[in-house]
């Protein structure tokens, strides 16, 4: 029997239910099209039924494609309070934060080294429980003596009943449990910073979006892209112009993908959140719009500020300044920061985040940005508490904790990070990119060279 391969994140019937949600968020009328979809026997809240080896009936796929095209035609020209254009974003955000003085080279290396290692540790902590809801993460951690989460996850002491009810991320768990860790396993949260480091090596800070697209096509396996990145990759292969790759059949355009790619743009602009945000925008426009772009700009601003500041609150304040103040992303960041500063107990803080953003997909940018802000604001610069909080929130666990780890790593420096998080990494990160495993310290050295080579007086 010949099986039918059904690729996720690209088939019209898989995209449509997400496009209904995204279109509503953009003010597009969708109710009549939802009725057409349900009249065809489909559920707007669930994937198209059928086994993975059963072909989707052509009428269903064709209807989904027609509805996607109709939704695209209905899409408004834009929201003045949430523009896509960089100049318009900057006009709303106001004056860019004043650049801080560059640290001495030895301090800069320690901080950038801490950011790379901290990103890896946070990502590794969240990998085995990615896609597991908050309740499952708590059940696993509590049963193995790790609640509140303060160490890498383990299967030791986990009952078969709990393991069956809350199965590990089957791809990640074998190499990301405490008893098995041997270096940082491959992950898109590390692949993208390495890709963008290569873009900066080749093209410098004057790179453009086309340079990013070329790097993806040359070095990034299509099967290691997800959501918006896979949609943009497909669009590139279909010859879609760069200005449209983020919009054509891409309902994930305001999800978290661009945010996870942005750290390196902050690392090469230490103390200059405004410039870092501009670099991140050039990368993000390949695959994201509106708040998806703002998430990347914010992450780059965070990582830039973290390399010169000493207090988490200052990092958050400086990074917030790059965002359109009435955007959904800015609102989420402010809300998350308030939750973190509230002094409420852990459960109360997590409840507040889920009450506000629990309706969103687990890899949307807004809920995860709120978690990142809360983790940074509420843990007094404690690395363990911060990455643990990001994972206990239970959305995009590895991505949120990676960004939090990067920011805290930049604040504290490698010398200030708890060694129990670093030792299992063995200074090594695996990757699906050409060239095989990298050493984290080599990546940090390359990043420092780029940061020192940037003319930080040129805005």
C-alpha cells in the first residue's frame, strides 16, 4: 500500500482553521466563509479528519484553497496603530533608546558567552515538555521532585500512568532529559541564531531580507522549518516576491517564529536596542507581519539592552521603547511585566497569564511574549527561577525559556550563571545546518568580533 504524505503547515485544509482566527484578529469578516466550511462537514476548531495515510478528498482541499484566497482578498490595507513598515513603526514608537556605552571587550565576551549558553540551557529545559499543557508539566515535575521547576526534567521517578497521560515530546525527550543530556541537541531555537550569525558574517549589518532568504534556501532543511517559516519557505520556492512571502497563505504571520530568530541581532548591537530592532525587522519581514515583526524587534532590543544593563527592569523598559505603544505586542509585554512585578504567588501569576491569553495557539507571539516579560520582571535576575517560570507557563516552553535564558545570560554573563545548567551542555550544540556541531564558545567569539566591528555611532 502506498501511503499519502501529508505535510503539516502547508496544506490548504490545515491552514484554513488558523486563517479564520488570524483574519478575525485583523478585522476581516469570516462568518459566511466559516458557514461554507462547516456545511462541507468540516470543523473549524480541529484538523481535517482522516488518517495520515488517507488522502484528503479533492473537494475539501479545493474548498479550503478557495476560502483562503477569499480571505486574502478581504484583508484590509493595514491598521495605522499596528503598521508593518519600519519607518511607520518607528514613528509610532517615538525616539529610539539612546545607545549605551560599549562594555570592555572581556566583559562583552563574558556577557555574549552567557547569552549563548543561557539560550541553550533555557531551550534544553523546555524541550521535553514542548506541546504538553501546563497541567501536564506540573504533574511530571511534581512527581519527579522538580516543582517548582528548578532543574532539567527527568524520567526517573515518573509513573507509567503519568507518562502515558502526558507523553514527552517524542522527538526531544530522548536527548533532553537530565539523565541523557550530552551537549545541546538540535533545535530550531538555536538553528536560527546560527543562520543569522552566518548572514551577518557574510553581509554585515547592512544585510537585507534577500540575504536571509538565500541563507534559508542554501542551509536550512525545509523539514526543520515550522509554521510561518515553512509557509515563507514554500512561498520562496514558488517564486513569491519577498514583499509577499509573509502574507501568501500564511496564517502564522503573527506567531512566535520571528521572535526566536532575533537574539543575535541584539548581540551584535550591545546597548543599542533601536538599531538591533531594525536589524530584526529585516529578518522578520520574510515570514511575519504586524505583531510577529514586533516580537522579533522586541527580542532583539531585549538582548541588546541585556549586554549593557545590570537590572532586568531596565532591560524591559529599554526594549519596550521600540514597539508601537498601542500594538497588541506592547500590551502583552506591559501586562506580562505587571504580572511579574505583582508579587503574587506562582500559581496566581500563571493563572493571570492564562486567563488573559489562554485562547491563543500555544506558539502565538502574544502569550509567549507576556510569559517572557513576566519571567524577566518577576524573578529578580535569578536565572533558575526565570527559565523555570517560562517553562511552567506551558506554552512554547523551549522558545520562551530560550529567550529568557538569553536575556538573563546577557545580564549575568557566563561567569554569573549557575554551573549546574551549563555543565551538561559540554560547550557543544548539534544542528541540522551544514558543518555539523558547533562549540558555543566559538559562536560567542564570532559574535563578539561582529559586535566590535559595528560602527555604533552610525544609526
